[in-house]
């Protein structure tokens, strides 16, 4: 009798845990299933040594995509056209100093396929950032970490978009 109660309790707790994880939006994320034509790519960028370019290449390698050193006529090319950062004032302190910014990270890229017109993509990521002139060093580090996270999300989004392309 006690053994059956323990089994029910375990099943109930597993069910409750699953429901809670599902309710908060948690999903296991595995490899991206890129089309076979995209398993070999040339990646180019206006900023060849930039953080976004480096992260995109890393994401592609993790997903077993062969990255070429030189473009080839029959190989698709992922070209990062631009990634720029803007900020917009959201609120101001009584003394006129900016209290809060909205950071806007815009990415433009295209995927050129052999014998087809290039597919162009653009998206924005936004974050709110509270400025504090009394803690300038800490806020500078916080901003740097936030920008790195936004670039990681941008690289992830590029791969998600590529995985949704059917050729």
C-alpha cells in the first residue's frame, strides 16, 4: 500500500514539474535542421572579425555546417550586411540626466543561393537599460554584458531563420 502511494506521488510530482516547465515557456533546444543545400556555406561580413560574425560561425560549426574560406560559385553565401546599435531615451532624472535608455540592435543579412535571387532579412532586438551616473563603471560592464547577450541572440535568430528556409 505504501509502495503504491510513493509511485503515485512520484508520478504526480513529475507531472506537476512538467506542467510548470511548459507553462514558463521552457523548451529543450537541439541542433538546427538546416536544408542539405546549406550544409556548406561561405560566410562573409562587412566586419569580418566582429563578435556577431564570430558567433554566427561558431553556431554554424556546432550545427555541423562546413564553412568555406573562399566563395565558390555553386555554394550558398551568408552575408552579414550590417549590425548597428542605437539608443533612445526613455526617461530623464529631475536634473536632466538620462535615467533610462532603450538599446536597439539592428541586424541586416542576406542568404545568396546559386541560381536564385538573394533572400534578405532584417530584425531588431531591444532592451531597456537604466543608467546611473554614480556607478558608471558597473553600468558600463552591465551594458557590455547586455550587448554580448544581444549578439548571441542575434546569431541564434539567424540560424533559426536559416532553419525555416525550404529550398
